[in-house]
C-alpha cells in the first residue's frame, strides 16, 4: 500500500481525496486483490441514505488477509497469542498456519449447514480461534456477529434473535485475570430463547470441558478432524454484508451496525497502514477485545490486510499485577501499542514504578481510542510508557465509521495532547449548531458531522433501514451525525468533547441510558428510573441511576444490590450503575419529559446553577434529590 510519508504528502493526499474522491479511493482499492473489478467507485445519497462503493466488484476478505500474503510471507507470524497466565505457553500462528486453520474451519462451517448470507454468532474469549472463526465466516460468505463475552445471556439472546443467527461459535470458558468466565453456561441459557439456532460449535480450552447439548452442540476439535483442508474463498459482491456488530444508541435496544465486504476492507486496510505507520516485521498490539469494533478493525482485519504481526492478549491489564501490559511489551518486543484511556488512567493510579520496571525500548508508536484522553493521562502515557520518544495517535472513530476518521499520523502530524487533530484523507468533517447550520472558521465548537461518504461507513442497521436513516441522517438532513460534540481550534485541529446524546461512554464502552433504565425497571419494586453519566476518574464516565421505588425498601443497600444484579442479568456487568440513588420523584416538565440536564448536574456534584426550572411540574423535587445525593458518590 502506498502510504503517507510526510506532512506535504498528507496535504496532497487530502486535497486529492476531496477534489476527486472516486479517483482517490480507486487508487487505494487497487492495492487489494479483487476477483472482479468494479464498474462504479461510488454511488451515494444521504437523503435518503444509500451508499454503494465498488459496485460490480467481487472479492473475498479472507483471501486478502491470508492467501494474498502466502507467496511473500507465508512463514511470517500473523498472530502472537499471549495467554492470561504469564507462565502458560505463547502461541504463534504463521500466515500459512492461519490460512490452513481458516480453510479447514471454513469447511466445518459448511459441514454444519452454513451458507453464504447466513448469520453466525461468535461468543468467544480472546483466543486465536476467535480470529479463525471470523476469517472462516468471511471465507464462506457468512455474516458474523461477534458478541463481547461480557454480555449477559439475555443480551446475547437479544442479539442472536435480532440477526436470526443459525449457528453459534463459542468456548467452554474464558480466563480473565484470577476469574474464570463460564462462557458455555451463558450460551446455554441464551440459546433456550433462540429458536433460530440449529447448532453450537464449542472450543475446548480446558481439560475439564463443559456440558454439551446432545443434538445441538458439537466440539470444535471433532468437527475439525472431519473437515477437508481446502476451502476456496467465496466470491462476494463488494456490497454484500461482511458483519453485524451491535452498538448502543440513545434509544431502545442496541442496533446491529452493518458493514460490507469491499468498502470495509479498503478502509480498514488503508487506515491501519497510515494511522500506525506500520513497518514490515514490526510487532503490533491492540488491547481491544474482538467483541468491539476496535478488535475487528485493528486487532484483526487491518493488521492482516497489511501482512502485519498482530498480538492478541487474553488477560487483563492488572493480572497478575499492574505491570502486565509492560511485561508483555517487553517480552514480545512490541513496536506499536494501541489501548484505551481508561486502561492508562487505571494503570496510572498504581504509579510509575510498573512501566519503569520493564524494557520498553522496542515501542515506536502509541495509540489511544474509545474516549477522550485527558491531559494528565496523555502525558503519563507519553512520558512513562513512550519514555518521551513515541508519538501518540489519538484516534477518533466509531463502530459506524468502520475505521479511524480523525487522528494524528505518527511523526507526520504535529501532535497536541487531547486533540485527535486532523481528518484522514477522504474524511470531510463539519461542525454544525443545533439547527444544523455549519459553523465555519476557526476556532469553532459544535456537533460533529460528516458531509461526504467514505468506504468504511455503515450501510444500514440490520433489519431496519429506517432506524439507520433516523439515527444518523435525520438530525441534520444531508449529513451523517456522529452523536459527538467537538471543538476545532485555531489550527483547525479537532478535539472530541464527548457524546451530546443519551449515550454514556464507560471505560470506552458505549452504553445507552435507555438500555440501563429498561434493565432497572425489570426489578418488581421499581416504578421508574432515570440514568445519566457523570465524570469518573478512571472510567471516564460513571453511571448514575435515580430510582423510584414503589415502597420504601426495608434494606436500602440490599435493594441497591438487587438493582445492580438486575442490570447484570439484563445487560452484563459493564452496565452496572456506579451510584443508585433512591428518589421519590424525578424532575419532569409539565409535558412529562424528564429534565436530564438537572439530573446530570446533580450527579456531577453541582448544588446550584440548574438553569431554568420554572417549567418543572414540581420544582421542589430538585432540592430533595440534591439532599439525597450528598455523600452517595463516595
Ligand atoms: C472506536 C470506538 C464511539 C464513541 C465516539 C466517541 C468516543 C472514540 C475517541 C472518542 C474522543 C477519541 N467505537 N470516542 N474514540 N472520543 N476521542 N479518540 O470507540 O462505537 O465503541 O464508540 O467513542 O464518543 O462516538 S464505539
């Protein structure tokens, strides 16, 4: 791939990409392997929303990730797997070995009735087989829906049912620090409510294994033993679906964001090469789980499309101690390290001695993703991990964008702490006020939108295109609205300030307030609830729940624990509120709308300046909530 090498290069590529987007993206796309060329690079409209990239072309993503590299670098390591237990053996898969495993597993999928276009749910721990599973789906043209193995049985069932998956790929257990996650038990519970699922294929990772359903479940290893070695890559139309990934929005249940084969490949491949300035033979480590978009684009597809060596880590940053990340960097001589600010902040709290204890001289580039990185964390990362030598690329993007949109290019863009800086070539951000009018000139502050399509953008939300239209293209007609607020400084640098909708970003995970409210409301004693985010030192944002109970509970602490259990049951532990406040009413307007602005202020610890409260039905409720909030945040 031809990549950007200097700032002048960047400016020229950017200019070309806006002057002639089709020629620009056609050139980028030409570096991949296509089974059939396109007859049109781009057809698009944002109103109504429809976008088609590389129409007429055929390709297979797994062929581009694997087959394409065999002749030149078949023996190079594709995946290094570092287990949870630092004493357990590392696994290394060369491009050839990964190719062989994916081929054979693709035949397992076929033997189990999977056909092109079928949906396959992947609910797995961070083991190489999760990557094999995704690539095998891509090889046979099945649409994967990876669900993060921290979601509850009910959340898993909801996602399986929304996509009507016919097959589930899973494992007996997962290892997370000193805890073992009983993955198969969660799958069993979920599948009791999933009529579309005919089969589960279960990877055995421990000698003990797990209970198996006699007709539905099959072992991964026995299926593999019966499968043929070679599976030719299925020719896919550029706009055929590649995967679905569920993500939270401001309303209702999570949406299945849909990405397609051609555009996603081009965008993940192009952005990986440029954003990390990856050099041949380097070791690259992205700490994200494959259950999130960062895991899809920058643990797996982006690196493999570029023939990179990607490190996959099963464990957690604090096991066996808070030096684990740095121990792994030293052990594998990691050159590029990509993680989330929440991990940095958490490790920061244990002190400098942990990174100081390791040889981090192999590091060349650091990355950040998932949430705004605060100045203190930026400097700690820069000084203690990068030892002042490594640029930090603060990458802003979303599940919906498929890949990085705004980020400094290491050693090319002059960085500025906390700024995602400048858009990548092909990306046209604009800031608008609440009426949708463009705010031009610098500095400026407003709602972040995109005014032109890029190959990696979502195509639809699974099974409901009107929801996609409504969510992303209706707020400001003619624009894609990100849901983020943003500042542009005097140099034209972008700084993302956070969500402006009812989405909370907890440790880099997107959680809808409505989802948490619905979960809390499942508790039989809950009459109504309202959930907001508040600033949290480590997580970025914490979850604050105001709950109205039908009767005063006999034991308030026990009731709070029950509320947390309910959220864990419906969504998963990542959505557990940090604070549960029992209230006797919520600040509602005469038309019945909750004034969340006030609840946010109280959650932030504000005691005055609530703005105009005259439209409230009962303004006295504010003082009572305020009084009850005192001391709750600990
Ligand atoms: C990649 C990912 C998307 C939301 C997005 C933002 C926030 C992500 C940054 C960021 C500030 C960043 N996908 N976000 N990256 N905010 N600076 N570098 O996280 O779909 O899970 O979340 O995350 O609010 O809209 S996501």
